[in-house]
């Protein structure tokens, strides 16, 4: 289990703007405590600890839907943000509205700066020229700005999603954004998530039924067949595995 970015000084180090005060040992202890508990307990802890200084960030993947349902059941009301790059599938835009209606919430669409140049003079889109720059301008930068007022963010990362996520901590210090990061469903598996969604008959992206285990922007997401890497359809044919918001 890694804790990259945690300051390992011998003295107490203040993390977070207002509500978080964690040492490296605190994080170790919280992760040990949460490793064998259920995500609802972790979400309740986050709500008690941070209140509305915590935001849920979701791309409405299955884990995000489960998270929203657990919060709904527990009566936890936290801001919910999603990155609207302008390149999402129509099915994803439909799902955002379905989720808002289902849970009676507002999902805040985080959009890129209006001045982002989407294509060059020849008409080649930015995502074709440079995926890293495209993700930076459409995801990393807008999210950094959107999360600036918060002390913690809650994400749907799971360890079984890809080799690069296998060591995901449940609670960590996000050096990139200077805030606490929580992954309440880190220990859950794909099967557990789907069993929950089907059991509660929750809305989900219909592209999952068409071979897309992980869904991002339309130009950079392909269906996959028979792979254990659930994110294999993202940026297929390149070495890129993450957009950058979780690095
Ligand atoms: S996933 Fe593709 S289209 Fe979306 S921001 Fe990244 S490079 Fe651009």
C-alpha cells in the first residue's frame, strides 16, 4: 500500500484547509480501519468529517452510481461533480439526466475553458493531435479549478479496474490538489458493483451492455472483448492509461 506524497516528517503536519488534520500515521491507521469495513461506513465518516467541504466526482461509471445510491440511502447530501468535456457519448449525457431524476440531485457539469482551441487550422481535433494536452485542458485543469474550494474529494477508483490502480488507497493525500482523496469502493470488485446495481435496479450507461466496461470520451473509448483490464478500451493502441486526474 503506497502513500506517495504524504509528508513523512516527525511532527504533526496540517493537511487540508480547514477540516483535515492527518499525519502519515493517521492515514495508515484510517486505511487499516477502512480496509475491512463497508463503503457506507467510509462515506458516513467522510460526511461527518468534511461535511459539504467534500465533493463527489463521478463520470457515472457503475461505481459512481453505487456511491450515489449509498449516499442517497444514508441521507448524505454532498456536491456531485462530473467532467463534461463536450466529447461524451450521447448515452452518457442521457445517464446524467437519469441520475439527477433518480436521486433527486443536481450533477454539476464541469466544463473546459471556453477558449480551449478544439482543432487546428486543418480541422484536426485536439484529441487527435495530443491526447495528454487534450485531457489536461478538458479534465485535469477544469477539475483542479472546480475542486479548489473543497477539502476532500470522493472518487470511484477500484483496485480491480486496472494494474495501475491495484494499489489504490482508500484515504490518501492528493498532492496535486492539496486535499484529501477518498476511494470508498477501492476494495470492491466489478462483480460486486454490478450485483449492487442490478439488485437495486439502478440506472447505468447502456454502453456497458455493448462491450464498453469503462466509458470516457467518445473519440477515445472503444468496446473490448475478453480482457481482464477493464480500462483496456480507453486510448486503445497507445500507452496512455489515465487521463491525469488520478496521477
Ligand atoms: S479522453 Fe480523449 S477527447 Fe477526452 S479529454 Fe482526453 S484526449 Fe480529449
